């Protein structure tokens, strides 16, 4: 029973992504989402209180999946430089292969009120802290030159955002960007 409920909720969110990416948030209708999901309109309201609630849940789920994938790929590497390179490559790959979802997420992070803004700021801070710790580890191991770890984390986050947009647009150039960033952080 719980698994069926979970899979139905997942199907609704997948359908919502499809409809939101085709029509945008404001033009999307619950009727369209229910048709795409193969469920009745009332079924959607058993899981989500409103279209906004469904959109928020879809955004949060998408962002949390994205962060988990990035974290798991980075954990597979030993050297900090390799972790940064893999982080950039994976980020670009995810944006390129999930461009529809990435576009909906980026568009959805604006204009959804204080609660969503606060959630996103918390997520952003967690990502920045992880990047800062990664840089700090690289400095301690002598793989990166001594820089302000927080400033380097902002740089890395900016590159991640840029690569996400590039990936959504179908661009594939990540080696040059990775090399430029890593050369700037090389020990001197």
C-alpha cells in the first residue's frame, strides 16, 4: 500500500515536470497534470494541497536528487582536484541530460515566496559549506594553494551555475573551464 502510494506520488511529480516544462507554471493546469499522470484530478489533491504545493514538492525533490548525485560522484575520488573536476563534469552532464528539469527548477526558484526562498538559501549554504570543506581539505593536503576557502567555494558555486546553464543550452565544453579553475587554485 505504501509503495503504491509512493509510486503514484512519483508519477504525479513526473507528470507535473512534463506539464510545467511545456506550459510554464502559470499556464499549467491540474487537469493537464492529472491526464499526464493517468490519475483523477482529485487524486492529485490527496497528495498536494495546491498547484503551488505540487510545484514546490517537485522542485525540492529535483534539487535534493541533484545534490545527492553530485555528492556521490565526488565521494568516489581521492584527490581534491579530481573531485572538483568530476563535480564540474557531472553537473554539466546532469544539466545537459535533464535540461527540461533543470530549466523548470531554475525558473521555479524565483517567485515562489519566502518559504521556498528560505529553503533554497539553506540548500545553497549547505552546498557552499561542502565546497568550502573540499577546498580546505585540498589546502591541507597541499593540492590547492592557500586561499580563502569561502571565497573559493563561491567561485566553484558560480562555475557550477554557469555549467548548469551551459548544459541546458546543449554546450559540452567543461575541460577548459575545469582546467582554468584548477590552474588558478594550484599550489605555487
